C-alpha cells in the first residue's frame, strides 16, 4: 500500500499513532481514521470472506452503504469498518460469512450507552452539501435543527473534491470542494455553539416509523437515538452503481468514492496502476486526482460513444497521456485474490462485444459508472416514488418547495436525483427555506423572494448541454401542479455532435482555428493573448470574474462559451489559474519563440530552470524546454508556468511535465 506524503493540493493532518490488533497482530495507524483505512495503510486489503464461496471481499463504497467491509471489532460482528474509527488497543478480526454474536456479550454491552430521546423542529438527515445548506437556511430563519450524518466528518463528497467547482461565482464557482466544505462548516459553528444546532456524526438513520413520526438512529455502534421531529429534510445522497463483469468482487475493485476517500481524505493510495470504468464527471475527475496523487491511470473505458462529463475534464486527462476508450467496457478482472489486470473489449451500438479482447495490466479497477439515490427513508415514510432513469433510479415525487407526498418530509441533493454538488446546495437551501416557512419562521414575502432567487439560480445551472438528461428526468419528478418556477429550455439543448476524438476530449483542427486569436494582433502583443479551449455550453464563469481588464466578456447566459475582446487582453494569466477546467492558456507570439503560460497542478512543484516535457492534446511529447517563469498561486494551488517553445508548436502544446531526473 502507498502512503501519500506529498500532494500538490492537499496536506494531511494526522492524529497521534495508536496500536491496534488485526487477527492478533499489532499494527499502527493514526487515531480517528477508519479501521479499513488503517488496514489499507498497513497493506491489508482483504477484510472479509463471503459465506457460500469464501471469496475475499475488500473496501468498496467507503460511506457505510454496503457490506463489503464488515469485520469483527472488539467481539462485535458486522461492523462497518469504513466508517468506524480505529482506537488504541482495538481488536479487529477478519469476518468469515455472516456475523454471529457470541453468547457472552458482556464486553459489547459494557461499552453501549442508554438510548437518547430527542425532539426537534427540523431534522436533517445527511451532512453533505445539500444537508449542510438546508441546515444553514433553516437556522438563519430561526429554526432549531438536529443534523445526523453517517460519516466521521461533515461535508459528504465535498471533503474529497480537490478540483475547483464550476457554476456561477455566487455559488462557489472556482472554489475547490474541500474549501467549500470548510466554509459551510465555519458558517454552522456559531449555531452549534449557541445550541441552536445539534450535530450527531457517525450516526445512521436506520428506520422511520410513520405512524409514530419517529426516526431511529444508531450512533457509533454504541447508542440509539429516538428522534421525534416536526419536519424532516432527507439529504442522504447516493451510492455507487455496480457494473456486471467477471471478477467484479475481487479485492482491488473500488467505487470511485472509496478511491477518493482513501486518497484525498486519508492520504492512502489504493494502487499504482488504475483502470477507470466510466467517463462521466466522477470518472474524469477521479482520474485527474489519481494522477495528482502519483498513480498511473492506464486507461478510461466508457461504454457510450462520448464522454458523459464535461469536455474540459476529459481534455485535462487526455493531455496528460491518459487514453479514453469510447464504446469499450471491462469484460473481466483477472487476479488470484486481488486485481492483477483486466480484459476490456469494444462494443457496438447495441452493446454487443466486437473485435478482440485487450489485456490491461493494473492493480486497481475504479468503478465510476453512476450513482443510485439512497431513498430507503422515503419508502418507509410511504412517499410517492417514481423511477426516473435519468435521475439514477427511484426518487420521491415533490413540489417546487421540494416537499414530498408525506407532508413531514422534504428532499434535497443527490437523493432527489443525481446531479452536481452546486445544484445540491441550492436544493438544500430551498428545502431549508420551505421547512422554515412551514414552521412559521419566515414571512411570506421574504419566503417568495428567496424561493424565486434559488430557483432562478438552479434553472440557470441546469440549462447547459450536458444537463439535458437531468432536465428530461425532472419533468417526471415533480407533481404536475408544481412547475411554475421550474423552467426548461424552449428548445432542448443537446451535446454538440463532433468527431470521435472531440468526444474523448481532443479539440479538432477546425475548432483549433476557431479559438486562435487574430494573428495580426497576436504577433505584436507583448505578454500574449488568451486562448480558451472551452467549446461546450456548461455553467461556469470564473474566467470572466477573474479577468481584471474585461477582456473576457460578461456572460449573457452562464452556459455560454467564453467570448473575448482581444484588444483588452494583457496576457496576465489570471484566468489561466482561475479556470476550473484548466482550459485557459496565454500564448505570447511577439518574440522569436512562443511563450506558453500553462496551468500546473502536479508534482513535482515547478521551479524556474526546471526541464519540462511539452505535451500535446494527446499527451504526446512534442518538444522539451525549460520553465522561465513560475507565477505563484494567488488564491489556491494552481501554478502558471511560462515555457518557451517554437512558434509552430504554439497551438499544439497544452501541458508541461517537469523532468527532475534528466
């Protein structure tokens, strides 16, 4: 196993080391990290064995939603070791088959606590982006709130997101997810201190009894909570979808969220050579994060004929030499107990295998094939449900306040349908606002203004060309009478049809010509001109909001592609560092050589004089050069490096890789 000691974006703060025992063997790791992480860090990936075929099972979801990590801990079976913190002296055993309680449970009952009965005005279940924003909105309106969250840290997926967010500036565009999590937690802190907000982490909501209006929770395998709320906002998120192929249960096959947890939260790399399955936003983002952490992504396979995520995410990994194989899928994972390689194969338009199998050597297979909403509480509450394929599965029907058919329950975030964290935060705001109104905490005029504002921002985020599935799905998720604020384009916007290379993140030559600045101005402009390779209509505006001269024009619609007034561009490079998609470049053509100003977020950290390999849009080395200037990060950790290259390569080179060993 590989411990990450240095990272271009993250710093890992670890608690004191403790000694724990795995099958009687003493091991060390850091207190408060999950047991499964501590075992991984010690090179132990097999956590349990199945009952019937005795197949080894490893870490898969990392959020407590599957049984893959069940182990026996201090005599108690079926402990979810992915969300249970390791402690000094803890006894951990591999679990074989179904867990069985021993007749003598005195060592277990000795550490359990009396059940806790609670009442609250607002109960929020789930502490991810939607849940935290729902809390904030309800608290700001004067509600008393109780938050229960299954994880060890609040923030949900935000605490794993090292990339900068898209969207509008008023909704954290250009801010990394890890920083958004900190901001939201800081805003909640005064309410915790005042007692207006009670937070129960590492607490699972396991059952809702509709007749009694009672939510049963279990905290840290130690205590039951019985909560009687006036209103409930369910923001329980989602879990990974599984992919059917031979060997999909081998140890070393992870969900993408688990890889992010290991790598970005706890600084443990699951493997060195990774095959990514799925080219949606999650697959593309996690591939880039694996490269930042020092792993090799040997390929991304995608069943569809185009990437499902943002084109700029695909372009980022393509120019770092990661192949994206469209209309391919994994057929079999090979290994004796753990992943040693995989067979992949091309498919036709109907999904039938065609051509020859290809062997890919890898030690990790990462599944990023989509998510399913975690909706069990809605079923238990007898909410009206609907299956919407475009939203990830079954979701509760709701009105424009996100209230479900059970008048006590509201829904927000991925559990309402799989989208981005930015839309989840706005949905949380809407749900929090609505429960505050229901409790009489806000006047009608203020409520209406806020509701319209949140819906206006939400509608804008959903108007991009990659959100067409979401729009189609949402039409099925609302009650018929609830469509006044929910807007859809008059004419549906679909992804632009381009050639196969473009569909996998490489700009076609005709589009290269379109994004090139006018040569008569370009060749005499000292400092250079910006080149923006962002051909897709997605919600994003940090290039404009960070441009100090107004050269990147204001967006009429936040989903518009950027427009540039080249006469105002000074080549400052601030947009290069600010762009979430790393799609802005500055090229100075005024001298004998072209000077490229490129974004840089990898190790080793760049320094003036470093030799670099200059990579084209496919990740192929086309030249070597040296860094002549390093612009230090102003807001976060994106460097801008200046690299001289021959002018004829100015519109070919799109990345630089530092060569420290010659």
